[in-house]
């Protein structure tokens, strides 16, 4: 199954719903960063939440998520947009622990239980929207649930999951977000809570071959979901040699000359995708000529 997400409504418009399969997308991040299982689960859950939050945006709007816990994996950063494109990186990709008491990857130990979840939305306006809430569990899904309820005042339920193969590749990844609309009836809330209480892990559903539509059926109940649209999901980085060149230009001619004197060239690497861009002495001298023109 190719990665994609769906948007929809539940219980005749009382609930806004999103679900995504992100196995290949998280797999691409794992491959690029060579993450170990606990880190793959933490980064994969965060990227899955990020791509669904991106689907809440419009046009060229973008969102940046930063999760800074006190655990050993360090800060994670995720970028996504309204086109289903997401990228992410983690400070320390090589962290791992034994399975936790539930026999699952110990994401909490990797992320930490103290710190902050920060969301910055670029809505194309002069000022960006920024919200921040404390990390309350380190398991990621609960932290996003708390963020929605506290920072955006939207009662929500977030389910995220990643399964990792013995060779560290990604077996299954995906998730869902439910958000109660204003005026949602108590009977609807009760019905959702009953389904959530008996729901199997979302990663297990994807491993079994559930589509995003079927995940929402499992969460809300058969016949309770109206799918509005879908879009493909992929790991995609917006970096380019031109962008890094513009950044070097912004350093000024004196600092560029120091690069030439000290190293004879310059190299820049993208944190998100680890692509490396080389700038020769001649290119750097051209930047200086451009600045002095």
C-alpha cells in the first residue's frame, strides 16, 4: 500500500477525522538518518502527526514541529505542508533501550518526560502562529492530544504507531487524529470513547493491511465516517544548492573569503535529508564578486 492520508467527518459532521499510512515515508527517514528502533518510533510517530497536521492547512501554508524532551535522543524537528510532504530529523539517531513493561519500544525513555512541544504555523501572514505545551508523557501521541486540547482548545484523540523490523527497517507506520467539533453531542463522545477503549494499536492495524479509511471505521464504528478526500504522503525535502548558496551569500564577502583562505571551498549539509552540497573556490569567489558588484 502506498502512503496516503484521508480527511473526513464522523457522526454527521460532529467529528473531524484524519488518518494516514506512513510506512514508506517513515522508512525513508529511517534510511537517511540510520535511526535505531526507539528513535525510529519517536521520529516516525512525530512525522505521522506532522503530516496529518499539515493536511489541516491550505495552499502554501506550512507547519514546523519541535519536540524537545530531556531524553537522550535530543530535539526532533518536523516540517510538513498542505500537500502531504513531510521531513524530519532527530539530534541523536543512535539511541536504543530494552522493550518497556508492555513489551513495546521504550519511546518515553528516548524522548524524556519533561520538555516542550512547540508548533509554528506559517500561514503566509506577517506573523506566524506559535503554540507550546509541556511534554506530558514522552510517548508522542498523548503529547499531541494535550497540545490540541490546551493550545488550540480542540478536544482531540491522537493515535500514532510505528513497528520496526529486526534489520531496523520500518514494518508499519501510521496514525489518526479525531477532533470534536463545537456542539458535539454527549452520545457521540460516549460512543467514540467506547471504541477507543477497545481499539488495537494503529501500527498493528497497518501491519494487517488496514487502509486509512478502515482505520477510521475501526475508530468511529462502521458507517459513521464520511471520507471527504485523500492525498499521497511522502518524505520530501525542500533543500537545494540554490538555497544553501543564498545562505552563504548572506554571510558577506569577508566570511566567504575566510572560507576560501581556510578550506579552499565550502560544504553544506541539510539536517533533514543529509544531502551535501559542495561549493568550489571558483563559486565562492563568484559570490564575492556578486556582493562587491
